[in-house]
């Protein structure tokens, strides 16, 4: 099978690494890929992965049998719609399904209609109405840009003034169209869990849970980022929560979408918070998590490609993923200036083979002198071990040895 993998971050490097282990795979092409993906397959970096026609053309030129979409942007741009119209198998939802992520207000509407527990919320395009709502609430305040903002459109703050400033930033264009309306949510507290499903034909097959760290600094301080680290499995979560989420969240969501004429095929990411009132949904995404995928792929022992191919053509009903018992811990190395203005062009040294460590590239590029930074989250350093602390030691051992000027990483990922 010839597979086209769209995307070029750490999630896609981890997905590509997993896909090439399948006996079904003949050739992997990534678009736009990254230097890590270039070591395990072919890379096409001169085609825009969010351009539906260009991707259909690329598939025709290379005889692609299956397209696997990593990030949300191609899905929100309608790449899966164009592929489906051209009868090219694709694992990823259509633009209508991707609204679960590309519109937070749509996701809230689906949850309300399907009776899914979530935080109370209200959507505003009018600044004054939003400010009145905030002034009538008690903090902490949760303000979210309605559209896609690469994980950076959310503010959680105790300060009414900062919340109002964020409303002004969003409605004032900080996130472009993504912030032209905002969602104000009730604040919820508790441990968070990321759950993922492979969905097709009304079925939802769970992956194992993972936990990520969204804030930039130790102790969950600093701004929200795309994610600074992750680990799996979670010792505080058992199958009961996964079963509950399948029954009370994943399947009702698929049914609600189907009732609206949306046949959802693709990954579904359910961000949960475990409150004292029970689990509630914080967010939906139409893709796998990043940096969670980087700890799940090394632990999955099933043939992922076989499942995605079956999903793209309908039938996954009886499938069950199998997993290794090992622990995986991912420490993200970020560029100085991340998340606001990460510095590109910094030479990276020390990328070598470490025992029981995977290095998944994210924002890197090749230069005349070697690999260098090209954006914010540069590398994912994933340690594996028989215990969480062993996996952690291995990840941090390599994270200290790999270097670039101004390298930043959290020191408390998977701390027990
Ligand atoms: N880990 C957060 C995300 O993928 O959106």
C-alpha cells in the first residue's frame, strides 16, 4: 500500500514511524514532512497540505492508496471532502466533521444536543456583551477563541482585567478569523485526561489514555502552548473511564453528527477533566493529540495501518487495539521565544541514538551545516521504561544531551 501522510510535526513523525512497521506498507510519502520523516520515507515539501486540489493531484501522481491526515488544518480546509469526491481513501473527517475542532461553539452545540457532560458556556461576537457576561461571573475565567488557534487561543485566568484583555485580543484579530467570536466557559478543576478514538461507520475504537502538559513552565505556570510533554499509561485511570467515555461521549457524538448528515471517519480526540461531579468534556479535536501521539505509538502493538485502512473503507466494528505494558514519557524541547516568537535557525547538536529513547522531530529543518530549529516545539524526546520513573530518566537523559542555544523544556513531566 502507498500511503500519503499529511503533516510535518512530532505527531506525524510518530505516526509515520508506526505506519512503516506495517507489513501492508509499500511506500510512505509525507507532505510536508520533516527531517525525521525524511529518514523513514519520502517527503514532498513543495505542496501545501491544506490545498485540497493539490493533494488530490499529488495522490494521482504517486498512485496513493490511502491518505492519513495528521493535523486539523487540512481537514478544516476540506482535504478529506476533495479526496472522497475523487474516490481516494482517506482517514480523516470531512470539513463538516472537523467543525468539532474548528468551531468550539459547534462542539458545544453537539455536546448539548447529545447530553454530554461539559462546562457551561456562552458564545459572543459582541465585545460589550462578553464583558458584561464576564463581570457577572466569578473567576477563574475561561476565554477561548472559537476557531483554530494552534492550541494558543485559550486563556484561563483569575484576573477579570486579563480576561477582558483576551476578549479584546481575540475580537481585535490576534487569531484572525479564529477569534472573530469567542466562547466563555465555566471554570472546571481536576486532573485532565486525553482519550482518542478511531472512528468509522458509527463505531469508535479507543486508544489508551495519555496526559499532556499544556503550560510552558514547571508547575503548570506560564502561557498555554501546543503541549510541552506527555506520558502514558496513566496509573490513576482504569478501563472504567474509557468505557464510560465510549458510551457517554464518543458514540453519542457520532450519533449526533450522523443525525445531522455527517458521517465521521477519522480520529476523535476527547479532552476530559475529572471533576468532583464526574468526568466532563473540555474539548473535542478531529485528530490525534500532539504531544500525546508520540507516547502512544511506541506503546501500540497492533498494526495501525490495517485499522486505518479498514476505517477508511468502513469496517472496524470488532477491532481492539493491543498495547505494551511499558511506560512512555515525552519531553518537548522548545525554541527560545516559544510560544510567541520562537527562534528559528539554531543549530541542533547531540541527536544520536539513545537506548530506549525515540526522537520525534517537530519544528526542525535541514541546513547546509545540519539540522536546525524551524519553529517552537522542536523535538519530542520519548523515553521508554518498565516503570514511569525509568521512562522519565531516559527521556530526561537524552533531553539534557541534545542541545541548541536557548533550549527550553519543563523539568516536571510525569513527575510522581
Ligand atoms: N495535546 C493537545 C492537543 O493536541 O491539542
